C-alpha cells in the first residue's frame, strides 16, 4: 500500500493511500440514455451564513442530494457530506419511494460543515459516507476489507445513531458484485474509500483511494465528527436521473482557522 498523503487533525493522523486493486474498466455512456433526465441545474449560490440555494428545471429527476467536497493541494476529496434532499411529497413506483418533484425546483439548505471520521478506538479514518435509502435514516461506508487470507470490497451500514447495523462483503464476478454477510475476526482491517474528483470540460471523473486502515478488536467502530480542516471547499447540488446518472454543480467556499 503506497502512502499518498497524511493529514493531522486535532492529534489524529489521517492517511490516504493508493488503492492497488485494479478498477473495473470504465464504460462510455451512450449519448442519450433511456432514463437520462431532461433537466438543468440553473443556479447554485452560497450565502455568507452558508445557506445553499439552487434552482433546477426539467423532467426525469430521481433524487437530489446536497454535497460538500474538500480541496487540498490541488486535489478534491469527498464527499464530506452527501444527503438526500426531501421533496414536499413522495410517490411510489414499482415499490420504490421517490420524491415527487415538479418541473421547477427551488431549494434553500443551511449547511454546517464538519469532518466525519470513523474510529476503532485507536486510529481514525475519513468517513466519507453515502446516505441510506431515500427516507431512511443512517448511512453506509464502502472500503477495502482485509483478513490474513484475502482482501475484498466491503460495506458497513450504520443506523441513525451511528451504530453498526450490518457488514457486507462483495464477491466480484465479472462486472457483477454479490453481497454476503460478513463477521469480522479480531485483527481484520477495514480502510474506507475516499473519492478523488477531477473536473474536465464540465465532466466529473472520480478515482478511489484508501483512508487509514482500522482494526477490528475489542472496541466497536464508531462514527465521530471534528471541525473541518481549514481550507477550501465546494458545496453543491448532485442530481440523479432515472437511469442512475449524476449531474453536479458547485460553488466554492473557505473555512478559516
């Protein structure tokens, strides 16, 4: 594991290391996907009190998220925050609950930036989580699980109080992944994934790196928060269409010491 960067946060050492496992080959999306939305993020602004406002117009929107990313030495990391934005009303299609958006959406969201961490009681790692399903409290963190015999992609799901609900490992079979329940043994480790974002000609690309490996032992993993690291950040809106594709728009802001 190649160490890429080290952060010092209030006495904690947080690492970023290369993810040596080969990534799946990227697939090029067709010019027009069947579920692609006909929408546009027209405006995103951030006020001095960190209230994010946005206006979105169009059809084919499945979900909308608020998101915060961290900039450091030319790189963009995250997501520090990714949460579903609830609509005033929901609808259910095929057993799946989704927000019922109109064609014109105006949003106003107060932000309270923080640095989410996962700790094993001794070491700490970046805890850049994804939210649980729409309308469900809790979150999940993907990462690399390693035992004495092997390593694999795994997911730890937490309830709304930050307690572990389940741990799943994924068996890779070609382009598919099959999840199964995992019971960690003492000494096994879990290194959360961190996404590194780059923007080229309006298109966003991501690369996966690993945060500090945490060790399963006597103390259960727990989620904690620290004040954000002083520096530059991006706050924005992430729109998911019915085909699972994402459209993003951000505005910069600074966190001082």
